[in-house]
C-alpha cells in the first residue's frame, strides 16, 4: 500500500519514549492537516503513538507493518472542527447511507490519501481537497455529489469549489467520517 505523506521520520532502533519524543518534535515541521509517517521498530510504539496522538489532539490514522518496521501515520491537528460551514446543501450520515446504492449518486472523499487508505466508504472516490481544482473534471457532473471528509469542514470547502466549477447537485456530509457507522474498507483489505 502506497500512502502519501508530507514528512517521514526514521525512529527505527529507538526504544520508548524516544519515538514519541521525536514525533512530537517533527510535528512542528509540518502544517496543520498534513500527515507524518513514523518508521519504528519498537513494538510498543503502536499503542504509544496512538495514545500520544489522541492526547495531543492529533489524528492517529493507523499502522502498516512491513517486516520488522512499523509505519505509523499521524495527521497533525487543525482547526477544522471549529470552522463554520458555508455550503447550504447539507446532509447527515444517515442520509448518505440511504443513497449509497443510488446509481445517480457519487460519494467524493476529500480527506488526505493516508486517511482514505486506512478507512473509507467502499463506494467513495478519493480526491484530496488540495487536488480538487486540478481533478474536478474526473467527476460525473450529471450525478448528485455527496462530499465527505472527517468532520464536514473540508467537505464544505470542496462543495463550494465544485459549485463554483458548475456542479449543480452538491451536498456536504456532516459530521462525516468522524461519526460514520456504516460499512468501511481500507486499501490493505
């Protein structure tokens, strides 16, 4: 599984608490919303990094094991939870669940590729928000587009962008993946 990250930290051979110490330091080198990959060999680092990310307000995405190396993925906290939504067509997760099998519906996941890789709605198409301007033409304009992210903020911005580009039936899904209880899959399943 190839996961796009913004920075990679080599913490191989280090024992607790050093992977956390180095991760904390590296988080200062990336922007809010970006993804840090932490390479570690300490088996305890999985639980340690997940707990640290939660306590620090970051999003622990998951871990991929490749031989003796654990590749951890952490998304730096952003202020997206507190931002106000502006797109007027909003649906909730239950409404999205009801349209999943509708052939005239398209589910667009605008989270970072690493977030999508670890968990996404099976029918969802992935185009990260930062790539949407360049890739919007990949989407079928005749369909109703349901835009999902983690909490509804990035999807709100994406919905506004799509409307500006001439898409007519665009819906922001709130609260999004942070509270999604329907089926999910990942790229490593």
